[in-house]
């Protein structure tokens, strides 16, 4: 960095804002060359501030071109203010005054997609976290809440739709132009401001709230996408109803709008009354969208809607509190999805995400607590830790309190802090005050980073008829935190007798509290789960009246975000897989067994031996598949669960489990295990495939999603052997599929196949697919992604060729990610090629993107930051390329922070 290194911001330096802005009136005049923003603010000194200041310092951006600054209608002289890059200082301002500023901006040149920018032909905004300052001078911090009135003025023909937050209160026309004024009755921080101008279609609906108010619902898209919003509308209505029932939260405006935009940095944004969505999180149609895509739409629509209370009505005091809204809202959207679909399958997917994305973060150079205490660029903290681990932390509170008490806590929280900008401390305090439960030690989850490790040992005493679990917990050091104190966590467990039934449990002493209702564990019939309160580094739990040696089912439902070590035998894991009354733990036993077997094969490969896949793993898969055949018409059989049990743990997760991850051996071992399953179970796999191949009309019901997922898992296995005879079957599915789930599973299997027979078929399929879908951006994203993630040799060349394709652009984050994330995050063997070419390529891409879109540049760079996990040669190469990025001129704060912290 030329002008010195960017400054870190620290939580401990927080001070209340010296000034407040009671009202904000915006006048945005949109033109093709410049957009003029006139802002009128009612400013007054904050009575709670003790700062002895008379200057007002406003946030802005270098791109703001000043046209005028007035205080109480008097234009300021050049010695009455100072402008330094992105700050505007007004000297010696009155106690209370009207400030009017006028700036020119060029949204059409805004490739960072923060503030006001153009997505295709439409104008839209993204203000979280600090985008509002790219639009106008402001106190751009979440504890400055203001009442907004916004007038948008634009060309009538090009931008017939003009939207902002709140209610549409006035409109008018002037020749070729028109204007609309919106007023939001709720005070809000600037990050929740939104504005849209475009030629948009909309679908309308109504929702009647629990108190009988009719709310108008509108989803806006460009014309070619308006046929893909029905599912989002349904999800929205379900979410609104669910939040009333589960949390007693009612919607508060008369209108709720969603706008779909093609260029968007993240998933979606909860702006008050005007959510803006990445098309990938709102559009769905059977022939263009996979079942996973449908699930994503449902969960993101829910997530953004739920923010109306957890985020908007009660917002964050500062950005260190981000998990206050995000962790809680992720928990809420997970609970919503679980109610709408299969709770166990939802939990499995959530935990797989946590292990695959958050655990590595906690083990890497950017590790931070869910409430970080320092940052350089807040954009870098929209992480799996703040979101997904944050959700686990709130989920643990729910498990410790029980669902009814938890609800009392959330009611108190919303009630007490409505209209305020608060901290995670206030959230925890509300939980305590509503329930009299002491969460003092629990608060460490907010301040300590790292994934705790539980080591559990068991002892059965047949004479005493007792069973003892000895639990130790520890947490590895993370940057800036070498010593950790023990966490308070709920350890949900059950004990299985030899017939596989849950034993009723009694603890010897009562120092560990038994929680009768276990919120997050999702107990099934016949479960006797208890929740042990873990608080110390070392603890013993003695169960009495245990007449035979049990098999323990530990951490049921993944009751805490920890790594669990228990020395299970493979036979015990198989036993749990078929008998555990907790569905999540049945799956987890299958994962543990697969991990164990793959790790053994990794060693064999490293020692140059021929891989021997433990037949017990094959047997376990076989019995699952046999069930799927025998009971295939049985409606109580959860086919989605069977499919989940057959999927081997991802390479990224496996890599996490080794101190030094031997990428090649891990890949080879996982492939060897897949091949063993595929060849030894070919018959039953084909039977399962055929029984579940069906051409009834598309339907996203849970049972149909489950059927398709089982079928497509079988298809993927059938296509594994190099000499597979299933290519024609796969081609047939590709050609006759009636939904994108089946089309995409088939083309993926073809593309990933090493069979010489598939060679021609895959080229043909790729061409057909492209031709058929070239006008559907989200489908073409899949076309890019499935090629870039293909683990066969030569991926980097394919990726480079894809980037030369006429449909590739770095300006659209979805398109960029469809290639770069697919390669660097999902294609381990190729990205980590020993010669370092994958690293060089990613570094080049980050450097190019740094000046276009810093937020996305910093996000895609994370695979390089994990260099400590690899062998010395790779470490050296990865660090060289990180250094090369760091030496780049004009490095953004976003990229600088990630690279400098990782070196
Ligand atoms: N607040 C958004 C969400 O979680 C995420 C987001 C952050 C979107 C920053 C855009 C920019 O739902
Ligand atoms: Zn969110």
C-alpha cells in the first residue's frame, strides 16, 4: 500500500455517534451519464455523546463529486469544510441544523456493486455494510437511525418502475421523465436503504397477517424472468405465516417487495420493505432449477423476510455485532426449512456446510469469534463463522433453555429492543432475564474463536451397573488467542442397548442438568436423549442402572459445533447406522465409518500399497440400497436419508481431518472407495436407479425430491467405473429429463466420466445444453460450473478456455463464481496441482478482480490462504502467489486484509 497500511477497527474503541440524523430526504435524479443525489438531513448533536467535538465528519467515497453543501440553506464557503478522499468534515457546526448536500455519481461505472449500480439495464442499490456512503455523504454506521423519504426521478420509458423502502406516497410526470416519492415510517440505519429503477414486470399477491391486515406482496423481475417467481411467492407466504406461529412476529408495512437482479455480490439483502435478491436465490422453474436450487430459494426468501424482525426492527449497534442479526436469522431460516421439509435431512446439510466451510475457517489464518474484535474491512466478515456458527450458538441457547423458555427469551428481546441498535450482549441478557438461566460462561462462544474438540471415553462397570462417560474439552489456539477457557455447551446423548433400543437414563448426581425438552436435536419415537451441561475442561457423567454395555450415541443432532473424538469400532458405527433413534446420528455414524475407511486407504496409497476397502463399508451401503429396493413403495421410507448415507464425505472435509492434507492421496482414496462401492454393488444400484426412474410430472414435494436424489446418487455411482456400460442410460436421462435436477445430474455424470464411451456423449451433451439454455443465465452458470469442477485431469486448461468463452464475464459475480469457485473450492486435485499452476491462476484472477470488485476478489482468494494444510512444496508455491498479490499496486482493503493476515 502506498499511503500506509489500512487501519484496523477495534470493538473496544466503540463510541456512540457524536451526531444523530433524525430524518433523511433523498432526491435521486437518474440519468445515463450522471446521477445527481440531493440529500437533506436533520442533524443534531447526540445527547448521549460526551465527545467534545464541534466538527461533523461524514462518510463518503472518492467517487462523490461535490456540487453543493449548505447548512440551514446557506452555501458553505471553501474554508468551512474539508474534503479528504472519502471523508467530509464540516467545521464548527451548530447543535442542530439542516444539512443539504448535492453530489454527482456514476452508477454505470460502479463495478464493485456496492452503493448505487447498474445490473443490466436497471439501477439498483446494495448498501450493507457500507455502501450508502457511495451514494451520498452520511453518518454511515448502523447506530445512526433515521427516517427516510426518497424521491426517484428518471426517464419514463426506460425506467417505468421506481421503488424504494416503505410506502409510495406521491408520483408525477414531467415530459419524458417521471418521479415517485417513497416514505418509510420506520427508523432505520443506512445499510437498509434501497432503491430500484428499471423496466420490470411484477407478480402480485396478498398476505393477511395474524391481526387481519392485508399486505400487498410483489416480486419484480425483468420480463424474461417473470415466469420463474411463483415458487418464491409461495415461500414468502409460508415464511410470513411461519414467523407468526414460531416467533409471534407479524409483518409491519402494507407492502413487501422483492426485486431480482442479475449482478449481485451475495445471496440477497433484507432492505426494509424492499428486499433485493440475486436471481439465483429467487428464480425457480422446473426445467431450469434443480431441487437444491428450489431449497435455496425457500431458505433465502425466508432468511431475508425473517430479518424484518431479527435485523431491521432490532438492528446492530456496530458491525462487530453482525452475528446478532445473521446468526439468529440463519437459525430462523434453518428452522423454517426444517418445518417445510425433512428436519433430519436439513440438519445433515447444515452440519455438512458447517464442517465443510466453517471448520476450515476456524482452523485458518482468518479465524475469528462469531463476534470479531477487530477488522480492516467488514466485508471480509460475512463468513461461515458469523453466519453458520452464529446460528449454532443461538441454537445451543435454545437447546439449553428448551423451546418454550427460548421463545420467552426471544419475545423479551424483540419487545425490549424494538427500534434499537443493540449488541449480542443484549441478546444474551434478554435470554437470561426471561428465564433466570445463567449464561455467563456461555458468553465465551461470542469471544473465543476455534472449533472445540471433545474427547470422550467410556467405562462400563458391570458389578456396579454403571456407565461412565469421561469428557475432556479443549480448543486449539487461533490467531491472537493462544489460551482458551472451557466452553459451556449442551452435549446431547443417548445410550443404545444390545437390541439397539435407547436405554432410559438416570444420572448418578445432579450436577449435570437434564433438559427434558431438547429443541434442536429432533428426537424420534423411542428416543431417550439427555442433554449434559458441559462446562469444565474435564467432566465425568455416571449413569446408573445400566445392566449391559451400551453403545453411546454422542452429540445427537450435532448439539454443539465441536469436533468429537470417540474411539468407535467400525462394528459399533454400523450398529449405530442401523439402530440409532436419532436420524442425524445414523447419518453421522455412516460418515464416521466412511471417513475411517477412506483414511485407511489414504495410508495404503501413501505407502504404495494396493487400496483395500473395508468390506463393512460396502456392506453398510448395500443394506441401505437393499432397503431402498425392498421398501421402495413404502411411504415411510426416507429415500433422501438413504441418499445422504450413500454420499461420501467431501474432499475438503476429509482434508480438514489431516494435519497435512495429501490432496492427491485423499482424492485417489475417495475415488477408490467410490469405485469399490460402484463395482461391488452395481446390481443393486441399477435396481434402485430403475425403481426410482419415473416420468410423472414434476413436483417439488419432499418425497419427489427424495426420489430424485436417491436415483441420481445411484446414477453417479453407476457412471464411476471407467468401463461402465451405463453411458447410454445416462444419455437417455439427459435427453428425456423433465426437470433440471435430472438433466444436471445426467450431464454432470457424463462430464465427470473417464469412460472412453462418454467422450463423445459429453461433448454432444455440453453443446446441446448450451444451445438449449443460452438465454437462461442461471442455467449457463451451471454449464460453466460443472465443467470447471470436473476432477478429471486437464481442468485448468478447460477453465482457461471457459474464461475465453463469449458468455464469460468477470463483471457478473454469479458467472465469475461459476468458474472460479467451482475450480478453486470444488476441484481440489486440480487446483492443488503440484506445479502450482492452479495457485498462479487464482492469484492472477484475484489481482485482475481487485480493481473491479474487491469484495468478491477477497472472497475467492480463501483457498490460497489455507497453505498451512499442505506439503512444503505446495506451501512455498502458495505463499509465493500470496506475496505476489500483496505486492500489487492499489490493493483494496478487502484483499489486503485477507492476504496480509494469511501470510
Ligand atoms: N445481509 C445479507 C443477508 O444475510 C447479506 C449481504 C451482505 C448481502 C452484504 C449483500 C451485502 O441476508
Ligand atoms: Zn442475513
